[in-house]
C-alpha cells in the first residue's frame, strides 16, 4: 500500500479548489457556506466603486512596470484588459458574481480570465485592505466635486431670488415671535452664508480624503520597491503645489475611516441647513402666513381634501436629515471599538456613506431647481420656483410692533440711556396694544408724553422702510448693504 511521503504536498481536494477563486490560499478545507457568502459579500453595493478600482489598478500596474516588477507586455495586457472590463461594465454586460465577494475580486477574476498570468501579477505589492481604502477615497473625491457644484447651484438660486426681492419686507422672528423687520433678501442670504461654510468644509474634507493609502499593503507595508509617489501623482492625489499626498503609516492607512466620518459630518450639517430652510418654506407656504408659493411640480395634493397643496419636497428633506445624521452616528459607532489594523467591520462603512452621498446629491439638486425655477429654453428666463407674496409679508411685518426697537434707538440718539428708552417704549407698546393700533398710528402728542424729546421725525424711524435703511452696518439688513452682499456672492460664485 503506497502512501504520500511527508516531503510531498498532497493533491488539493475539491473543497480546497472551491476556495481558489475567492482570493485566498488553499489553507481552507471546505468552501464558505452560502449563508456566510451572502452575509459577508459586498459586491451588490460596492460595485459602484468600479471606476475607482480600475483607475487604482491602472496606476498600480504602471508603477509596477516602472520599478521593474512587471514586464512591458504584462502591463500592456493589463491596460487592455481594463479597457474591456470598463466597456463591459458600462454596457451592462459584466457578470457580477456573489462567489467573488466584492468589486475588487470580481474585476481581478475577469482580468485574469482575459489576460492570464498578467492579471495575477497585478496584485503584487498590494492588499485588498489598501486597495479598498484607495478606491473609497477616489470615489468620494469625485462625489465631493459634484456636491460642491450643486452647493454652488443652490447658492446661486438663493442669490437670484434675493436680488429680485431686496426691497420686500419680511418680519424677522426670534422665538417665532415678531421681532424686527428685515429684507426678505437678507433672510435668504443667511442661508447662502450657511451653504458657503458648508462648501468650505467639504473642500477641507476633500483635501484630507485625497491622500493615497495604496502601498500600505495589508497593514505593515511591503518588501517590494514600490514608488508610492508615482501612484499618487497618477491618481491626482496631490496638494495645491502638486506634491504627492501619501498616508505615512501603513497601519493607519488601511484602517483609517476618518475621511468618511468627516464627510458624513459635513453632509449632516448641510442637511441640517436644508432642514431649517425647509421648515421656513413649510411655514411660509401655509395659509396662515401665505408668504410664498412653491411651484406645483414640487407639491402634491390630498386624496380626500381637494383644496390642499402640500409642500412634500421640503417635508421629505426635513425627514431625510434624520437619515443622514443617523448615518453619521452609525459610522462613528462602527469605528469606536476597532483595534488596529483592518477589520471586517469596515465593510459596513460603504452603505451609509453611499446613501449619504445619494441623499445629499438628490436633495441639493431638487432644492436648486425648487428655489430658482427652470430655464425656459425659448426665452432663457427662469420660470417657476418660489413666488413671493410681498403684500402678505409686509402685512405680517406691520404686526407685533416690529419697530419698537427703532423707537428705543431713536430715543437713545436723543440722549436717553438705552434702558430708560427701553422702558419708555414698553409703556408706549402697552398703550398701542390696548387700542389695537401700531406705534406709528399713535398721535405725536401721545408719543411725546412718553418722552418730550420725540419730534415729528419719529415717524420716519417707525416706518418699516426706515427701520431697514437705518441698519447700514456691515452685515445689516439695509438694502444698500444687501446689494453689496449680493454683488460679493455673485462674484464668488461666478
């Protein structure tokens, strides 16, 4: 009876062969169960990384050839194979396989089928750990660029509406009580400032995202003489001066997801700003305010109440804010207990990150159109969007004694200490309230009873226009100031 000598490796079993295409060694004696395959697979959601995966592989192949680890023939074969794979994916002909677990192994297996051993050599000096970290960064960088463009669109839409309504007077609120009159344009520009800060934050996130992990391999770096700087330059992972941006610690490179958390935090804050704007649009559109009308294509009706026009888009955006904030909490929780270096937990970073990008992109796109309207191809004019009811805004601003502070300021300018002026005006408001009239409707003689320094010019201060015009300091609601701010925003946004 013969037996296999101890020095000779046994033939692989059928079970061992079953693991061959899954990217790991013949160490295993049985294939993965179908349940575990489905539980651990990511290919059905991470396949959106395919462009980034191909770009990273192309750059890696070029570098391997440059340092002498890949022949010119193999490098050319890899590039041809990647061309075909990209064409297959774009045309919908590519066959994604659950057995191959993720986007990386699917592309690598297809490449090997197309070009043979050259495809197997591509993985020299890298691991799926640094590969996926690179792919996600490349993908997110491109998405951030698109989101920055959409943020600019939203700002332009707000600025355009503001420019048309500089002289429209709106009641400014604190505690949702009428406080002081402001220009409607001034109110809209407050959101432009918010979205401008959001764009700055996204730009900062992009700079930190645009750093190369590839070359860190599994966790400890590699013994191959890789030129990581060459790869970084090929992928555009450089700073403003063109210097390559490379993760400096291999352990951190493969396990870092700060960039994803930072992005989701920035996205959550953008959605918070969208939600605040949505709340105001909803309130302004209600019949009790009737300050604005939103174009019909952004509203819905009621199945039972025929008079209804519901602001579904702002309401849903307000709701989706919780969704994005939830993704932020999920990513923070995902990372909080992980030891170095890479752990399978990190597979769970993609779905919340992908959904955050999708939600934010769709929200910004629809808000840009809902606020700014559509361009009529025949006339080139903007149509639809938000229609402003200036008369309703003015009527609301005339209630609640919005110019009471202006009367107090008037008395201060006449030499009265502000606290004494505040007290005198409070008495005046009480009398006006009891009579059901505005301060400006009290006779001059009665106003003078509160303080003899009051003269006929007080009625200019008590007018809504006078109240706005008086606030000429930088950042104030005076129309002259607003026009300067609009010009500055237009110059910035192009």
